[in-house]
């Protein structure tokens, strides 16, 4: 037998959808001990690997112990990220942050799964545009269906190994501050967020970002007929109609 969809999704989520060896995105779940040698289809035998690492190390019996150790260490890193997010972000009880949850209920409940990978050359504005269009198009095509967003980020690290300003803002301010109300769940590198309120199904038609926060920008938004304004941070003004 192969890994169940539940096990595969759980293993990927525990790795933030990244390879447990090189930490690059786009992974498949590899049997550490092959099925032909009696390897199980349980989580403890599952390792999220990118295609390169799978080809390079996956078939080498001498690397099995190393793969398991590196997987466990990487899972601890992601678990710590989730804990740090829980302690540092005030969600005002709008969301619940969960890590390592049981996927069975999600898989049985149905819904639409959305995935977006932010590449190194993609900045904050590009990411907002792509994610917004993804969610809006899905709402239009599958009205009222529960939406689960999976976000991956390639690169965009600062000198301390954390995310740069744009990607921190994208996750904490844009996704948690605005978009989460239009989704059922968000799975991103900083953690898994479950919307505890009913998912809204009125995603705005467009989003605009102003590079400075001043009265001129506010007046410009009003002139365009934009009635609601969301402040991303002190440097950016994000609006939606």
C-alpha cells in the first residue's frame, strides 16, 4: 500500500511543504524504509523530499538514518515557528492557530484546495495580486465552497534566517489581517490558521496598494470609489472595495 492522503498531507504540513533536507518547495512523500523491505505506510516512515533530494539520497540505504534525523529536526523547526507565531500575534480570537492537526475531518468535509508558491523574484505586491486573484477566481467558479489556502515561500530570508519584511508582512498582515475572513484555513510557513468564524463569500473585486500613508492617498482611494481602507503597515496602505 501507499501512504494515505491523510498521511501525505500531514507530513507535508509538518514540513511547511518543503523538503526536509534542502528546504526547497514542491515535495513528495518518500518511504524512508522501502515498502519492499517491510517499510510501513505510517507517518514515522514518511519523509517529504523534493525530486532532487529523492533522486540523490532516496535510494541509498546508508542515508536512511540521516534522512530520518534531518526530517525530525526540520519538523521541530516548523513546530517552533508555529509556537512563536502563537505567542507573538494577537488574532483577537478571530482565528485559531493549529499545528500537526488531524487531517481526516478536512479530507472528508470536502472543499477547494488552493496553492501558491512565492518565488524569490516575487515581491509583496506581486504576491498579494496573485493570491487575491486565486481566491477571487475560486469563489466565482465554486461559490460558497470552503477554501483552504496553502502558501509556500522560496527564499526571501533575512540575515537572521527569518523571513524578510515583505514575506513577514504578507503572512502576518495580509493573510491574517485581511484575507483569512474569506478562507476556511490557511497553511503557510509561519503556521496553520483556522478561521473560527463563518467563511465570507464576498471577496472584493480588486485590491490596491499605496506606497505611502497620507491624506493624499486616502483622497485618491475615495476618488476611485473605494469605501474601505485597510492599513498594512506604516509604509503601505492597502484598500479594497
